[in-house]
C-alpha cells in the first residue's frame, strides 16, 4: 500500500504545483509555442518516469529505434493497465497526444494538462463527436504531432486482446503516416492485478517496425486494424516474462 499512497501523493502534488506552471506555460506559448509544448512534454515525462520508479517496476524497452524521429506517427498498442500510458508516453521522442475517454473531462487540472498535451477525448455514445475527434487527430498528425491510441476501446481484464476497432486507424490511412505497433506485456501486474496494492513487476514494452498503410495490399489496407493487431500479438507471443 505504501507505493500506492506515494503515487497518489505524487500525482496530487504535481497537479497542485502545476496550477502556476500551467499559467507560466501559457505565457511562454504566447512567445514560443514550440518551447511551451516541449517543456510540457518533458515535465510530464519526468514525473511519469518517477512514478514508474516508485512502483518498483523492471521495464524492458525493445525496438524503440523503430520510432521515426523526424515525423509524426500513429502509435497503436494493446491495453491492460492505466500504466500503459505512463510506460509509453515517457518514451515519446516528440509531441504526442493520447486518445482518452470523454469522462476524463470531469477531472479539473488533470483535463487541463491533458488538453495542454494534445490529448483527444472520445465520446463513445456520440458517433458524430467520434468522427470529429478523428478529424482533429488527422489535423494534429499533419502538424507534426503524433497520436497514440489503444484500439481495443477499453482495458483487457485477462490480458487477451479485444478486437481492434478499424475506425481508429483512419488517422494513419488518411495521412499516410507510419503506424508504430506497441506490444505491452505484464503491465497489469503493477497495480490492477493486486488492486489497491502496487507491486514490483517485470514489464516488456516492444516497438515494432513501422507499418506504412500505402505499402500494404488492398486487403490489408481494408482491415489494417486486424493487420496491426496481428503484428502486436506476434510480439506479445515472443516476450519472455
């Protein structure tokens, strides 16, 4: 329970201290938006890395060299833990927004940081809003901001992937940006498997080779979600935990 309490305190302290920081970042953005964005990115990455250290997790990152450093990408990963966000965001080389549930907008300060970091909010009950979110994601990618999505739509409770939603891949097919498949093994063992306790766990995060939509066959392009999911499953099957 000590690790859990420490993590909660760290998050609360960061959000409180972050109130004036958000104001400072806003002022910086008036002069240099790029400097503001990178500053926000690095600060949150730093706190995420610290939280992961507090959990005692042993994390093996594989294939991070597969992530292009000179263009925006669509990160696509499997999802079984809230810590999947910390594990992956802490490694992003440049600006990256995450697709999150619209329910996150209920939480003040947290939502402000998420907006500051180009997160997209998905209302699964509103199809029109969902389409608008995809269009916003396409616009972000065209501006050089990567997007990360977990296309299962929710966390897997047993570690087995749920079918990927094909619509979530439109941000890649409409922009031609590479898809970076991410296979995450054992992340639920950090917290969810022992809720509310946090325990040290061995986690593997593997970045697969970029998938370029235009280089796929017509059939693969038609079911690019299933194709990407297969690549992730192959990586998961190879992990030694």
